[in-house]
C-alpha cells in the first residue's frame, strides 16, 4: 500500500515577525521543516509533497530533492492547500497523511500509529486528537455514541457546553486518497474567511454515513504548533529535553541535563560525560569515554575516545584518542590533533595537524602548520603564517623542542630533533638536530638526539 504525506508549509507566520519563512526557523539546530520531514519518513512509503506559499523560493531551495513542492497561490485555507497536491498524487497513492510543517515535536511513531489506524478503518478519515486542559485554540472533538467522530467544533463557534470538552483536534490526518480528492471539491467556502478548511472534510464524511476515527495521543508536547516566538522557545525546551533523554538512555552521562544543549543529529558514544553549559552543534560525532566541559562549545567536530575538553571552543576540528585540551583553548576549522596530544590554556590551532604526542604550551598560536610526533611547542609560540596577502606553511619535524616565545616566520621548515631557544625569531629553515637562538635565530651547535624509549 502506497502512503504519501502532504506537509502544509505555505503560511506566512505573521506572528513570528520575521523575514524568514516560519517553517525554516530552527529547533535544536534544524529547521522545523526538517523535523516534520524526519517524522513523516517513518510513516510513509513515497516522497512527500510540501505545499509552499510564503517564502516559497527559500523553502524549495532548502528542500532540494528531499520533497516535491506544490505552490499554493493565493492561500485560501488548509483545504485549498491540499487541493494543490491532487494533480501530483491522484491515482498514485492509496493513503494521504496530512500534517503541518510547524509541528516539529510530532513523532514518526505517532504518525505510524495513525496510518495503521486508517488501514483498519472502514471510513475515509482517521485523525489525531489530544486530551488537555489547555485548549490552545484547537477545535473540540464531538463524538457519537459509538465513539466515532461526529464533528469538529472550532473554538470561535462553540457553545459554552462544547467549550468544556477537553478532547482537541491536533491537525494530523490520514485519508483514503480516492475519497479525499472528491471530498475536497465539495468543501464549501467559509462565508466569514472566504477560505476552504480541511476540517470540513470530517463533516462531509459524517454526512456520507462513513466513520471517522480519532486516535488520542499520549504526549501533549507533540501537539505544540509554532505560531509565535514564545511557542518556538517552548518547543525548543521540549526538543532539548527529548534529545538529552535519548542520549542518557544510550549511556551518556549528564550531571545536569537541563544545562546541556545538544542539537539534533549529534552522535555521542557511551560513557562520555557532558558537563553543564556545554553546547554540541551541527555535524558533531563524539566517541566513548570522553569528558566534555563544563563551559564548552563544540561544532562540526569529530572526537575520538577518552578525550578531555575543558572550557574550550572547537569548530570544524578533529581530535583522535586521548587528547587533553583547555581550559580556554580554541580549535578552528581544519585543526587536527593526533593521539595523546596535550594543548594548554589560551592556545589556538587552525588548519594544522599536530601529530601523536605533541605537547603545545599555553598562549600559543599554530596556523597552517604540520607538527611532527612528540614535538614540544613552548608557551607563547606563534607561527607567523600571514604576510598581509597570503598564508604560508610551517613544517616542524618529530622530536623538536620549540622554546617559549619563539616566533616561527613562515614559510619555514624545522628538521627533526631541532631546538629553538626562548625568544628566538626563526626566519630561515633549521636543519635536523640543530639548536638555533637569537633574533634572527642562528645555529650555535649540533645536537645529539636521545633515543626514544
């Protein structure tokens, strides 16, 4: 059986007071539309249809090939929005799931249950409902004696008795496709708004003597739709709690989950500890047994196992195993720290590879450099890699000792086993096993390298 979803994403979202289309506002680092698409994938078999309108170009550009878009212009209500998908779907699917692009907390498992409910339904519609004390402006569900839905009464038209009903229409539906296309043509235009409402399809089914089933949801948070920045903040908190709980159940430790921010899609291995005020963003993949934070920001970074990152910022970096860095260290794009690298406080690395066992002292900057294994970078060392027009590379061999406050003026090569004296300004290549000192640095003796244990 073919199941296709229609996501309604054409609304202007005027209450958001934003130039950005509402469905592109981020929740846990991903647009609301990303969360909605992620959920419907679990319940459908075909590529989804997204109905676009306000900000159609931006929404379509974001979607790329993940969904097919249809334009609703002018925007004449939810029923009219679904009508726009008929030329694409008529005769090509058995069931149609309709939900909103501004409900990022709706789970795929919930939509799966909705589809299964409709598969067993002799009538044309199954719908999601929730029982809640706060109606949030949702329509009330009126049931028949047999438990099927008799009507949806919108809040503005409800009687005082109907306003006491606590079962509410969530806005998620599964339709029999053949019945849906004909029913949409029968929906009357609302005399007050001049629009066509999808909820009127329930009344048409009842008039046809066909059962409409309602599936109450257990988690009220899933039903939260975003219409204002207040709702967006409410959804953000709920999503963060959900994501953190998933990591906790998968073996990650958080002493204070409420103070940890982890975006959707971040991967963390078991026995990693995430301390308070730590933020994990983007395409970040973290191994096992690490200690992250407190007060750490990590974005688009790959971290191996058994690393310690204290009060630092990492962006677009790679850490292999047993790396120790911070506090107040920074890795910028292209930084790659090998196994057992130590990086002290107030250090910065960009577009550089520090091989296994490198020790980098505090207050140092390494940029556009290749550092050999077991080299020591003394405190205050700077690779002078930019001449005002171009970046230049520094190559340092294995087992090198760079003295404190050394200036390495690139382009520059320092051979294995070499040493620089404290405060040296190195402007020329240094041969292997050579000590250089002074300003500019000059060779004063040949060194005898100690064998590695």
